[in-house]
C-alpha cells in the first residue's frame, strides 16, 4: 500500500486553502488567521497520523512544505526567512516530530485509561515468564493479528 496519492492530494488541497487565505489575510488579525489555518490546514496534517508514520522523505518534505507555508501565512513572514525560528515562535513541531508526538500521546492515553476502549484493547503490557531486568520498564506487546492491514 502506498500513500503517494493520498499525501499528494492532501498537499494540493492544503495549498489551495492557503492561497485562498493569503488573499484575505490582510483583512483579518493574526489570531483569526491562526484559527483559519488550524481549522483547514493543521487538521488535515494531523489526520491519519498513525498511517503517516515512516513516510519516505520526499512525502514528508511535501507535508513539511505545507506546514512551512501555513506558518509564513500566519506570521506574515517572507518566503526566504528561516523557518525554524518561525516554527519555534508558533510552538509548532516539524511534521515528522508531530506525527511521532501524536502517536505517543495516543499510546500514553491508552495506557492510562484516557483513550477509547478500542485503542486500549490494542495494547497489552509485556509480562515476561521469568524475572528480567526489563520487567520494570513497562514495555508493550502489540498483537500481530491486530496489526495486519495497517501497513506496520
């Protein structure tokens, strides 16, 4: 299964929305621009994070370009300004780190009973048959039967 078409289509849709927002950004405050970007762009970048984990670098770069463009739109910065400072100003993680963070957040919530039951049921604590030094590290076992069809 390849996500090339999905990511390419998602980037096209996001850039379409960003071009439309760029036309009206001068009539909106920075806070209103940020709300629109979160509603139309960030929500698309965050959807299906578990499927986007481990993307090839060129697809990750496409998603990062969308996030960079959105950050520049909000801060009204120029195209050639260094993006790292802009992302830090907005408190945004790069796309690959954001994907990992969201997966880890769902895992944490599942382990602590804060996630839906279907997520919690997929994780099982590792209980070794004999005493091991790693027994106190709270490692997980993900049943392989539940991973079939997820591309993991």
